[in-house]
């Protein structure tokens, strides 16, 4: 390791690897390794050899690093804590030491490394130095962190939906019943007032009270449904989407149509809720930004793939421009689709409406999300 290209050129004349001397086969093996930085240290911890992967991972050429102490690769915190010397001592006593932690490249950037330091002895048992093998696990760690973040985000979504379901039920069942009882009491009061000529002039006030109660009951139902529509739990996704489209049309004057195929897809509760929220968020974006007259929602489930399309005929958007205020809703859609392990694309141009296209593997729609470890 650390030999010049001229030193290794003598191998090119060999007819096969078996013609290469044993000690040189080891050199070729170490030079060929692509995923591990493999190098030697003397007994004091100074670098004495350097393979090509060590250069790729750590950024040093052999000329820059050979002769320098291996503590160069450690963070200032680890150096201050005496970690390099402690690892050499452990390797000397126990034969090897295994560690995972941050290491430092030539440019100062950090990477997460798996490190094995093994003591090397001669035939008489005298310590000659150390063999050090380092693997860059940064991408693996980042992937694990992303997977954990996804799991945490998913569990947060579930907790939020459960809380919204609880609040919606309490609003609908408790306050809703109390308002109904209040209206009945006012109606009874009205009947009593009408029965006596002296109190008949007060009847008009009871009419106004009943109108106020009706308005409050309507507002309560709307707030409850926005938190969590009862139809979603009681009758399923198809009924909930039909209600959402009808309510959207009434509230915003934009004609919304829903087409589902099959008419009642069967998915797990998490997936059903996520799909409903995606459509709800998309319709909210249409109401706020599209200035559209029509929006169509189409959900088809064929074979192994679910496809969901939401398209409006509004003013559209220039997707090449920096994100604007509507992008927050799109981020929410992306996050929910990611939690379903699907793909989403947005297509639009000024004056040509906006289209959301989503594809999700059917298998993931029937699975329960995994809780974070």
C-alpha cells in the first residue's frame, strides 16, 4: 500500500494471479478494495501505508498523509478526550478495537465511520504496528435517520388524526346534543309564550333565538367535519370524498366531481385518512389560488398500483419560479404521499390549470405504519 504505479507495473506480465508472489497478491487485494480505507500504522500511531480507497474516503494522497499521526482523522472533541491513544492501547492489550463515530476528512468535513484497529505482531509476538480498516457509513446513517424521521412523522400524523377524531366526536355528540336540547327548550318556551296573550309579543324573540341556535349548530357541524368527517369512519373513503366534493362546491361555487374505480376501495385506516387529506389539501389549494370553475378528482386502483389525479381548470402556476404561498400545501401533499411510499408529480403552466398526479403501491395501502424504534 502506498507503492508507486511503477512498483506495481511488474504484475502486468503475469499470466494469471497465481503467477504473482503471495506477498504481492495481498498488495493487489488491498489496492483493489473499493469500500474500505485500509492502511498501516507504526507503534506510535503514524501512518505507514495508504490504499486508494483511503484517499477516496479521507481525501489525502499518500504523500500528504504517510508519516502523520492517525489522530489527524479524529474530531477535536475526541482528540481532547484522548480517544486515539486509548484505542491504540486497547488494540495493543486486547488485539483489536472496534468503534463507530465521526471522523474528519482532509477538507474538514465529517463522516460517520466504522473503524477496526488490529494489532500486528511478528512471529515472536513483538508489536510491529497496527492495521486500520475504515468504512464510510454516512449514507447508511443518513438513510436510517430519514427512515426514523419518516416513522416519527407518520406516528405524529396518526396521533394528530386520533386527537382530531376525538375532538370532532365530542363536538358532534356532546355540544351538538346540547344545542338540540336548547332548541327544544326554546320551542317549548315559544309555545308557552304563544298560549298567553300578555307574552305573545315575545314570540318573535324566540324565533331569533332558534335561528341563532341553527346557525351555531351548522357552524359546529362544519368545524367537526373539517376536523374529521364522521363519514370517513362510518361509511368509508368513497362517501367521505363525495361529501367533501359536495361541500366544496357549495362553499366555493367551484364544481367538484369525484370518480372512484372501484367505487369503494378497501385500504387500511392510515392510508384511507392520508388519501382523504391529500384530496382535501388539494381542494383547499384550488379554492385559495386557482380561480377555477371546475375540479375533477379521479382515483383508480388497478393491479398493484393506485392512481390519484386532481385537476382544475384554473389560472395555473409557473412551477419553474421560486416556491410561493401555495407551496406549503404542496409540501403537505408530498409528505403524505411519501408516508405511503408513493410518487407525486405536479404539472401546470400559467393559464392551463393545475394537475396533481399520485401513484402508490397497493400493498402499502393495506399495511399499518411502523412505529419508530
